[in-house]
C-alpha cells in the first residue's frame, strides 16, 4: 500500500473538502484522463483508474470516514479489514453513469440522454429587415419583402430518395441511428453509444438519391411575401409571422419569419413613444400680440391660436395628433410643439427707430422677468 497516492491528492483536494467539491473535482479529472479522450495512452488510463478509485472512496460517507481514520490500510484485505478493495467495482455505478452522462452527453448509463436524430425537430426561424418612412410607421403600410428559407424538396417530399423509391431501414443499427459499444477497463464494463457510421445517424439508407436535393430532402428557396406593417410600430420593433420560416424535420413544425422594422428619421418631427415633438418659429410681433398660426402635423397643417405674451420655449399640446397605438387605432399620442421667437436681423435705420420707440413705450413694467432678476441680485447685497 506504500506506493498508493493519497486520495485527496489524486483529486487535488484538501482533507476537509465538501461532497460538492469532491464531485466537481472528479468530473474534471475523469474527463481529462478518460480513455476516449486519450486513445492508446497507457499513462492516462492508469490515472483514470486512480481517479475512479479515489472518488469511489471519498464519495461514500462510510468509506471516507474509514479512510480518514486508517488511510489505505482500511481497504487492504491483507490487513484483515476493509470492504474488499477497489477491485470489486463501484458501489454506486448509477451515480458514476450519471456523471459520465453529464460529461459525454449520455454515452454512459445506457445512453438515455442522447438526442434522437429521428425525433421531430422544429424548423429554424428566418430573419428579415424592412425599412419604412416616419409616416408609414405612424399609419401602417404594406411592404413586399424577399427572404431565403429552407423547405422540403418538392420532388422527394423531404425523404431524400428519388421519385418512386423510399429510404430503407439501416441494417447496422436497426433504424436507431446509433450503436452501442461495450468497452472493458480495469475489470469494469463501460457501455458507450456512438453514431452509426453506415447511416450517419439517420437510421435510413438511401440507395437512389433525389437529384433535385442531392438526397438532403431539403432545398433553399427565395420567397417574396407582402407584409402588413401595423400603424404605430417603432424603430427596431419586430413582427413575427408564424409558420413562414424553415420547414421542420421528421414532421416537426415550421419555424417563423422574424421581421425587424427600421424607421427613417423625419426632417421635422421627433418621436418619443407615441408622442411626437417639433419646434415652431414665431415672430416677435406674433409672440407679443398673439396670433393664429399654422402648426404642421402628420396629416397636414392645423390652425392654432397663440396667446399674447407667449415666451420663448413655451410648449403647446395638440391632443390625439401623435402616433396611433399599435392594435388600437382609436387611441393616439399627442403632438407637442415648442415655440421659438425669431429675433429680426439687419434692421434699417427706420426699423431701429421704431423698435427704440416701442421699447421706450413699454418701459420696465412689461418685462417682469428682467425686473425680478435684477431685484433678486440687489436684494442679496
């Protein structure tokens, strides 16, 4: 027993390691040294046996307690005790099978977790993109899009066999697509599952392949489709058309067509949710005296009365003049516009004189913000 390495050392653990740490270390080491990963490597095979031996003891509460107290002597039959040595096999082969199943995808423990290639499989989704104008996004539009999809070959109906023929069941695997292989290692039998090399996992043999799809059963086609872009859709939003994607395999459902909508920016309006925003310029006279002005909307200009004394930056709202809600055309957002007063430039002499007369006539009382501003400053002194 003197040449045996400490079991904790074998798994790279300290003596107080938890059960979870032991299992995690075992998974890593078993995968590293497994014979399937190291074909023909005698050193890896020896380490694999050593790792399994260490795990068999440390994963069992009773055996671990004996090992912690007596070391390797606890399991040495020549020392008059123990449980008969490692040569008797694993005490819990089901647990070992589960671990190897997680590592190698169901190749151990009977292969129950392996994927059945002949099971129904859903077809893949197909992506497409469509670009619309600001107005088209607001009120909806029909667009014709072009996209590629994978569909069953019309000549063979997806079987891959030439017309008048059909695939035959693979004699090597009995139509399962996989074959079981039993390997013996250190007195233990491991059963692995491998893809059948004769039928390549399909379970079928095609003796006369379809010339249209080269026995694949599916072909790539380009399709055009008219799509309704709903009113109110936003930039980057998606539309899913069920059953317009790639055909499924083995009777599986068809995938979807996922359309991403890109909305062009507008030269005047900006959108935030279902509301739209814009700036409207006013003259000094309009802002001072008030005026009826034209305000642009997505459906043309509307009349709006600006009250006298309107200040720069004042916002006004036109209800129900924004973007329609998707799937609820009776409800819409608002149009919110901000007024900007345009100050005249390059005044001639007469215009300047009139402006000065206007300023003198107004005096300070008409400029409450300016008066209040300086009053606050001087009150602080």
